[in-house]
C-alpha cells in the first residue's frame, strides 16, 4: 500500500481512464496518441474519419510494441495496489483511513484526537493519511512506550489486515467473489502463454491480498511463491530456483517445462503469511496482526524491507532489473515507494536492454500536470523517455490495460514468422 493519490490511493473507481480515453506516449515523443478517442461531440465526418484513422494507426503501433515486449527473453511485472481497486473492490488508502479513524464504534474520535496530538500528527498538514499517522505513532513508540498508542497501532493493523482480506470472500458463507477477478484472470492467462524456454514470468506486487493466487487457481496455473509444496507451507527462497517439468511415464527422457508456471513475489508480505516464534514464515489463514508477516503502511517500509522474507524478495527484484533483454511492466503503482522506484530509475540508466512500460489510469496527468502529491519519479522517467530511453507510458487502468495485452497464441503461423523476421531485422526495439 502507498500514500499516493493516483493508482495506489485512488478514492473512487478507476476502471476507466480520464474521460474514457485510452492513450499512450512513445519514447522521444511529446504528443499522446489516442487509441480510443472520444468523438461523441464531433459532427464533421471528415474530422471523425481522420481521428479514427489516426487512432487505428496508434493502436497498431501499440500492439506491435506490446507483442515484441512479451516476447523479450525476460518479462517482469510490478503491480501496485491500483490493480486491486475499482471493480476488484480492494480498499484504497482513503478507505483504510475511514475504517480505522472514522469508525466511532471502534475508535472514538476524541480518543483518536488525543493520540494524534500526543504523537504530533497534524491532520490539516498531513491530510487523511493513514501511512503518515502510523509512521508518527511508531516513531513515538521508539522514544516512549505508551500503551494507548501501542494499542491504537495494533488496532489499525488489524483493520488493514481484515479489509485487505475480506473484500475477496465471505468467510461466514465460505464464498469467494471470483467475478471480481476477471482482469487478473485475463492478465495471467495471456502473460503465461509465453514460450516455456524463456525465463519464467515474474510478478512482483506490493499488495497483501490474494487476487493473483486466486486468479491463478481458477485457471489451473502454478504459482511459485517461495513456499514449500507440502504442509505446512514454509517459506524457503531455494524454491525460486526450482521449476516444474512434464516427464513421460514410459521413457527416461528429461521431459519438457510445464506451461502456466510463474513466480509471484509479494514484496510487502501477504494476508496469509505468519511469522512463528522460531522465526519461520508459514502460510496460515487469518493470522493475528502481531504475527502477520506484512510491511504495514508507514514510512519505515524501507528499513523493514531488509528483514526476511522481504530481504530475499527485494533481492530477487533488484537482480531481475539487471537482466539483459528485459521488459518491465509497471501497473497500478504510483512510484511513491522509494525503495522500489529508485532501482527502476537506476536500471533504466544502466541497463541498455531494458524496456519500461508504465500503465496508469492517471499517467497523463502525473506527467503533464504534476501536483504536490505526485511522485517526482514521474518527471524523471518522462524526461528520460523524451531523451530517447525505451520508456512507454499508457494512460489506462489495470482493467483497460489488460484488454490491450495481445494473446500470443492468437497469431497465425505466417504472422508469427513475420514477427520473427521483423525482430531479426529491426532488433529488440522494432
């Protein structure tokens, strides 16, 4: 979770880009190209034909770029909490503030006000920012052990843990809300159809929820999340080095790599991870807030990323960004977590074979009309893109972006051959 007011902290549904217009900004370009223009108010037929022709050409350019990107030897994804908002129903940062702070039955306003005053949190300056408040509380607790402040922090963590769990299922009825995961299912389905001889798809996410695990299960995809395949499921980073092959029952051949296998690396933990007293990380339903293995929203996330299992996961993240011929797709992430954004910036500057694709429902505003709440990384990346770095911005929500991802197996043999020839003649950036 993060504090931004874009993908990671939107206060309302984000299932469509501003004005319903999908557009992208290519490297070295200054003009956004629309691929779903709004022509409802235009009466001139010639103007409509011109706009439609331009959008068709723009769509072709974007399709070719995405297709070549998915076929680069290494494909990694970074998903922020924007992928769990909107139709999916996950809580935004504003929602978490309301659940934790404005719930009079659980946290009387006068008591919360006293705690804010005690930890020197000024709402008029910080806004309704649960991350800033928890940071102030934790800083205060480092100086003074205060039971009321400690209990309040524990209560907020319990709210966060619960709200990030319950939007996907009704525990009492034992029912999952699978219809919410249409976008996640399509996303994994299309990306998992890459060639099995390429490195496995790596999905890094800052989300605590189980959206990707559930979507994978619904399609019989296999998730390598660093946990053992036996019960109890214990975290061991050695599992990231293992793979799954299909072997013949009648011959001694080595077998073929199994399709539909991908790595899921949850950088800030998961709602079903628990840290036992002996230090082991175990998969567990409904862990208590005190044992839940999460990096809660607070400005100490950077430091917490350097304890296990987060240390291993961040190490995998840093290593992946340095791989040659790599495509990194960032979606639903507003670049407000410095410990994740800075390595991307460094990789763009030092890895000449890295392509960066940023899909965000508010990408155009974040670049062209930056506010005080907009991360400075947007400006840094847009400047690098204008200077010719292989960075593409797509103004689209997660749901809209998923609809743009090409299906690798939908191409005919002739089309696949054509793409191979184009890549061999034009290089990786054709």
